[in-house]
C-alpha cells in the first residue's frame, strides 16, 4: 500500500515544523524515538499537531502507541483519514 | 554565619539591554534606559500604565535545542541563557555541574504569565484541553526556571525555587549562601527571572503604584525623585554562581566578591505597605551576620522602585541603620523593576561597581525628594573606595531582604 502523496507531505511538514527535524532524516524506516530522538512528551504533541493539521481525532490510543516508524505514522494517518 | 565562606565566581544576565552581562553593564554605565511605551496595552480596559522595560527579542534556537525549549516560557529561556553565561564565566566543568555537589536556586514571581494567557485563551471559550501541548505545565509551574536551568546545565544537586515576587532572586542568593555555608553544596547556580506582561504591571496599577508618565517613557521610573509616580516593570534574568571559598580556591577560579551576610525579615504589619522598621531589621541582621559595623558599609544599592511610600521608607531605614549619609543609588531607572530577577541583575551591577570602584547614579534623579533625605543620593558616576556594600530588595507580602558583599576574599 502506498500512502497518498498529499498526506505524506503534510505529515512530514508536521514533523519538520513541530520538532525542527531535518526533512532528509524523515525516511520511512526512521524510528520516531531512536532515530529521530522524539520522546513521550513529543508523542503527546505529535497527536495534537496531527489532529489540528488533519481536522480529525486520533482516538485509538492503542494504535497511536503502536507507531514506531515514520511509515507507521503515515499509515495511521491514512487509516484514520479514510475512517478505516 | 555558616561553616563555610561563600564567594561569587560567575555572573550571567538577560536584561532590558539584551543578552549578556556586557550589554547590561554597558547600558547602565552609559546611563541608558530600557523603558519603552507598550502601545498595545492601551486595549486593556482599566489599565492606566503602558510602560515596561522588556527584554529585546532574542533567538535562543542556537543555544537551546528544541527538546529544552519546549518546556520553557520566556522567563525560563532567559534564565537558561543567563545560567549558561554564569557557569562559563565561573569555568565550571560539566563534570562538576553533574557531581551532585552543585545545586540550583532560581526563583520567579510565578511561572510564565504569557503561557498562562495562551492557555486560558485556548481553554476558556469551550473549556477544551484538546490542543494543550505537553510543555505547558513545565512553563507555568512556579519552579519552571529552576527546573529548566537544572536540565539545561545537567545539574544534579539540590533544586529550590523561592517564589516571592520582587525578592525571589535576593532570596535565591540568600538560600544559595546558606546551602553552601552549611556544607550541603559546594556551589549553587542562583538567581531569578520574570517576564514583562500586562497582568504583571496590572498588579501595581491596581494598587496605584505603576508609573503613568507616558509622555516621557525615557524619564521614568524616578527612584527618590520628588516627581516619582510609581514602578515600571522590567523583564529578564540574573544568575550568579555562588561557591565555597575552598571550592573556588581549589579550582583556581576568579573570585568576584564574598557574601558576608544575609538578612531576611517578615513584616507582618501589612500585606502591601512598606515598613521602614522591617527594612531596617533586615539590614541590621545582615550586618550582624557579617560582623560589620555601620561605619563599615561603603554603599547601599537600594531596592527603591520609584513608589511614593517605598522609596521614602527605604531612605529612612538606611539612614537609621547606617547612621550617616551613606552613598545610595537604585538601578530601577535604568532597567525598571525586574521583579523576580531584580536581586540578581542588580547584584551583577553592584559587582561591577566593586570591580570598577565606581558608584552608578540613580537615573532620572533630577530633584531629590526631601522625604528621602538623610542618605547620600548619588546622581552621577562617582569614583569611590568600595570594599563592603549592601544590597536591598523588598517584596509585596512583607518580605524584606538584605545581602552584604565584600570586594575580595580576605
């Protein structure tokens, strides 16, 4: 499954703006905690920022906790957007 | 007096003159004012003072990574920049900071008032916390500056945060002195911070104690002047590195001054009105602890904020304690009343006076008020032999603090 390019761009924008990350580091396999250096506080802010950017609610806390990589995140956003 | 002698080995400042001790000292010695008109405050119904001495915009991104900044309001950013400057001047290694023998004591009136405003603007319309970021609490908590500075510098000793408005930094220096004197810590990074915000100026405006000299923002506040009309609030952070004399000597650190005494007296007669007896008692306690007679005080750096009652009460208290026309000036005309930062920023100016052997004047003191007689009000830069000096700070809520510094460690 490929992620919609528009969604991908918007998620990467949230990551670069919210966490001042270099876009070059945002490869699909990059892990949010180990590779990108985010932590538990950032995870809270990531949800807030994504909810604002996409005007949706990430209510499935289990699914949010399961996110490990940039690719996981993109897929979660796409699933949530499509209501799946 | 503690078991250990306590000296000052580092200074850091963010002030209305910008970042750094150098900017602060230059601004003061050039006789400049950091006060300006706050035009956008005119929108606030009932507020009658639109004057402040804010910190100019700074970009802290290079010095403080996002992971640190996310939990910092402006006051914590300023405290972290000042603290870093202070430990660099002290030549303190990362290993020493992390040793557990170094602590942090940094106070402020409250947490970041701008963050409070941002939060309630978001929360109140629909009573929603859905957009609250994780850093919010760490910006508004009363120990925001102490916690964030400890984190930024990797300090692992004791952490304290005296929250007593205008005496926060004076108490922080006093507490640092006690912690080192008692042997609990070898060194303490101590000071205070506060932000310019309309809700802060409002506190004084409600009490009819905020300046309204809007036609001449560069001529107010006017401590000890007969035309003084109240406080102008300022912002920033001052930080000192306090250290035991033994520790400073063993590291070969340059000693800027020794702290000889700290007096602190609670005035329980009124929550807001200044009382000269309590001011005098704080000064006497500091002098007794220092073992200094009144003849040994070469200069007093006054709290004097430019209020009608406060300045005359302090002048009378100093006159009563020192018993001769001792040279006195206030820094408030230059940098406004920096509240939680005042005790530390003004101490840094005082340390520079000790170094230069010069007394700075009270800015805007054109017509000394006869109600403030009995002391030698300094009105221009004056060369002087300064060995032992006193620093006063007083706060709403009845806190009266005095510190005694000596030029070099004998």
